[in-house]
C-alpha cells in the first residue's frame, strides 16, 4: 500500500468554502500526468495540465470517480471516492494523478482542478516514532541522507501525521525529524510511512487502480 499526500488547489479550496463545489453531489473524474508537469497551488483548471497528460499505450483517459461516501478516521471526517480504475492489467507510467470536477465522458478545458497527488513517492514503513524534541523515527533501510525532504503519512501518532520536514540521519534505520517537537504527543508512534519527497521518477503501474479518500485536512491517494 502506498500513501501520497493530496495537494488541494487554491481555486478548489475557495470553491468548497463558498459552496460552488459540493463534494457530496458533484461529479468528479481522475486523469494521469507525466513528470513534465510542474504542479502549483495556483493551477485552476484542466487547461493548466492537459499538455502533460499521460500518453502510455494502456492509458484509457479520464476515469469517473464514484459518488463519494462519508468516512470517519479518528476525529477526522471526509469523503471516499472508491477506486479510480485505469485498467485491470495495464502498464502505465505516470507521476501525478489529478482530480477534476466534471464528466469523465466529456472533459473540457475549464473543468476545475481539485488537486493532485504524486504517485512516485518513495516510502518506507515506520515501526516507531519517539515522544521527543525533535522526534525520531525508525524506518528500516530508509536509504535517506541528511537533509532529505520527508513527510510522515498514515501514522497512528496524530501529532506526527502529515509532518513535512527535513531529516537528519542517525543510522541506516533511524533518523531525526528536524524542527519537529513531538514531546507532547499522547502516545509513541508505532505505524506509518516515511515518504521521500525528493524522489522524481515516474511510477509504472501494472494494476492501474488507485483508491482515493478525501479527509478533513486533505486528500490521500494510495494504490
């Protein structure tokens, strides 16, 4: 299972706050994009991304997202779109998954870009996060160097979840989360994923299926 933070665009956030978009009733679809795309929070529509849409032979184009259902994760509430299925047995190389408001049957350049997720993030399973200042995490064979940009996702320690920072390597399995005070955390962390944000390669998918969940502080994609 791979976790990747979803980055909400400024325009989508504004539309949600002003009720121009209703996550419960509006129609959404997903597309895949190559690494040549340079995502930005100011990107607003499909027109900002269409030039770099995936061109892999097995890529089917826009995939409709199911009407979202409400989900609860701890104290968070959100929406779950289910699977964006790009094919049961395919090979697709893509770096980003973009979510748009509109119809997958007839995408238009003005469709709102809700946001994107980087599918190529390199991750390592976490087995421990300390209650310390700064916090330390154990992720066996993380392969990182001091100064690497990292994120923590899917952690059972709420204070560490979605932390984005640089890392100071202690050894091959352990690193310090720079400038991250976890000393007041209620419990030590035992699970989660350490994400290498410096990875720039495209991800090759042989299943073509991505599970999309929208949570209170963002959207996460995994597949």
